[in-house]
C-alpha cells in the first residue's frame, strides 16, 4: 500500500503542463519522462544529439529550428510510452532502433542530395511508439 501511495503522490506532484514548452539551445539534450509528459524544443546552431527516455509517459522533441551540420545522434528508450521527434526538412533520418511489441515510424521524405546532414536514431522501443516527422 505504501508503494501505491508514493506512486500516486509522485503523479500528483510531478505533473507537467503540456502548454509549457521548454526551449534549449544546447548541442546535447537529455529528456526524461517517467509517468508524465513534456514538450521540448531545441534551436541550437550546431545540434549534436539528445538522449530521450520515456517510461509510461510521453516526450516530444522539436528540432526543426536547429542546425545539424553533418551528423547527429538521438538515443531513445521508450517503455510503455511514446516519443515524437520533429526534424528539420532536408535531413536524412536513419533508424537503428530495436522494436519489441512497439513501432518506429519515419514520416520524413528522403532528401535528394547525398550530402544532406544525417540524423541517427538508436535505442529501444518496447511496447511503445516512436514517430519521426518534419
């Protein structure tokens, strides 16, 4: 019973307001959503990557206003949760995730140029969803 009460209190006190969007200008970004949700935006001039963890929660990262000069890597871990990534136009997305009872959807068009910046997505999606779009 004590564990249930502690979990309930953590849900009440760790609520995040979806209308508040956190904007960061760092080259690297870490996002953790455990039984909660959050929207994050990065507008770095030299985006290198991020680490996103969603456990029974949701995380959204918008890097459409960021600049990927050559290559960036986003490491995802989603367990019974969801992750949504919004990427800049003209970026080649390469999916290297392991999906177990989950799905990873890439809804971005393939760029015409081979010299386009590359965004590598690595990690695990377990009973969850990962959506990548521009």
